[in-house]
């Protein structure tokens, strides 16, 4: 049973979130298109309760954006605050389709509030199509929805959702066929760190590295305790 005071405080918080998200959405209309300026913009973007900064090491993101070129179809598993999604829209083609999946309250970040849906849905440049899927990436139904929204094979897949060993493995196995030949599959948190932060990603990455796939590592410092991107090129 919810007390009237608790109910009122929840309602006030949710309207404050909605107002912040609407103001943030207006500010996003003037977001830079140039990648360097957009990176500055998003890493420092706050607006009341809205904070869009990517959950990433900035120098690693900069190298990653150079590596991925100009993708036309992008899938991100693990939207969180939408910072990487925003940056993908800056490097992607003018007609790109981007699909980002997050499970509300999911492990390793918790996703974004419902009141941010319009805000995050508006991060694209004119002519681009941004789709947000709120669900468990590991479900067949979610995979089917992502495939239908994408309308073709992906040039880039970022796996950054459930970091537990079985979670990252499941995402890889479920989505890898969605990636086009020569496309890229990236994993975040390949650097060993606390289990609460990196889960089983470093172990999974070590196993993938010894396969005969072409891999690249983008790591600022192997002693930084987590973070780092591992990238595989699909044959
Ligand atoms: C580390 S954050 C993602 C960071 C984001 N990609 C970025 O670079 O800013 C991980 C996100 O994955 C989400 N998540 C966890 N398990 C998931 C699942 N099974 N399906 C979809 N999303 C999940 C969490 O809710 C969280 O928001």
C-alpha cells in the first residue's frame, strides 16, 4: 500500500524528470554534428536530472569512433543514458538506422527512466531513424524486433548490456548473425576489474581472442580496472 505522501513525492519526481527531459530535448536540437565537438558536448551534457555522458573512457571512445567509420545500420545492446547512441548518430550516415536496446532496471547500469523515451528517441540527425527497444536483449522476441526495425544487416553491433559471462555470450550468439560480412562487433569492459563492473566480459573476450577472428583492443591502460573495448571483424 502506497501512502499519500509517498505517492505525491513519486508524482513530483516523475514530473520533474519529464520537465528535465523536455528541456534537454530542446537543447539537443542544437547539438553539434562535428564528431569532436559532439564528443565534448555529450561528455559534459547535464540538464537537471538528465545526464547523457557515455559510460566509457573518453579516449577509448574517440579511438573507437575513428575505427568504426560511417556505419549505416547500428545496434547497441545496453543504452543506459544514451551517450554512445548519440555519438553513433554523429558518425553514422545521414540515412542511418540505429536500434538501441535496454532492459529497465537491468544489471550493470539500470537503463533510463520512462520519461526519457522521447528525449533519447530524438538524438538522431534529420534523415536518420533511431529506435529504442525496452526489453531483455536475451529474448528471441527482442532479437526479432531488433532485426525487423533494422531492416537489413548491421555494420556495427555494440554489446554492452548484461555483463555476466552467460549474458555477454548469449548476446553474442543471438545477434552475431545480424552483422554483415566485414561488419564490427564490439564489447565493452574487456579489461579485468571488479565483478560488479565488468562481470564475465574479460573472460569471454579472452576466449574470443584465441579464436581465428580478427580482433582489435582499444584500451587506455590495462591497469585501469575495467573499461576498454574489444572489437571483432566479422568474416
Ligand atoms: C554499462 S550500461 C550501457 C552503457 C552504454 N552502452 C554507454 O556506453 O553509455 C549497461 C546497460 O545494460 C542494460 N542491461 C542489462 N541487462 C540487460 C538485458 N538483459 N537486456 C537489455 N539491457 C540490459 C542495463 O539496464 C544498463 O543500462
